[in-house]
C-alpha cells in the first residue's frame, strides 16, 4: 500500500510506502505493480534494477537516454539524497523545469520519474545507496547528460557553497539549449 503526492511537474510522483514497524524493525512493500498503477495511473513494466553507492557531495546526472528512454523509480536504502527530475519534453508546458525531493533510508520515500525527463541526485549524507528500477535497458550509445549547473534550468542544489564531486561525463554535460530532447 502506497500513497502518492503529485510533484510540481506533471507525471512525476513522490511515493510513500506504508511502513509496518515495531521493536523488531520494519517491513514495507518496496514495489507493488497494482498499487503503483493505481496511484500514478501509469502502466509500465520495469526491466532493470540498478544500485549505486556514493559518498557525500557526489552529484550524479543529469542523465537521460534519447533513444530507449527510461522511466525510473528511485529509492534510498542507506543515507540521504536530493533527487531531481528535469522535463525534457519539448511539447510540455513545463519544458526545462525541474522538481526535486529528499529521499532517504529514514523517510523511505520513492520518486517516480517517467520517460522524457533527465534525472540526477546529490548525496547529502556521509554515504548513500540508491536503488532504482528502469523501464528500459541501459543503452550507453543513447545516453545524454544535461549540465547539472545549467542556469536556464536553475536547479537549486543544496551544496552549501561547495562544488559537487562529478564524473568526467557529468562535468561535460550539455546545456539545455544544445541538448537533444524529446518531442
């Protein structure tokens, strides 16, 4: 059983699973297709699960695949991240806009980001382990990277004055005006 909160960008949802806890610990359903479809009105199939571990200050993203686009259902099993989605659907009235949420092992929230969005996150805790389901397989030849600091998108990363730790690929991200985007 999950509850859902629509984020400011249409089709992006913050999901809150029902957590059953007692002195022994807790139990939750991390995914239930029937409940997912009921709250998001999205019928999809997940084909791949990914798991990453990163340290404080690591920023991953903003990634998307121009062919074989991936919807992503993101959750954190250790630590805390600031997770964001950027609408890259040119036909959307929200094209180039972003939304974000703090996901953590403690709050157990999940973020559903459908196809047509770039995705990224910043690690806020000492370390974070992130699990996410995808609706299509990873296709490196179709992967693109939107610049994490593009001023036209204006993501308000909680960096507290420090520079994030970026991969070479993420350092070379493309600004929105030059990105391949979705129709």
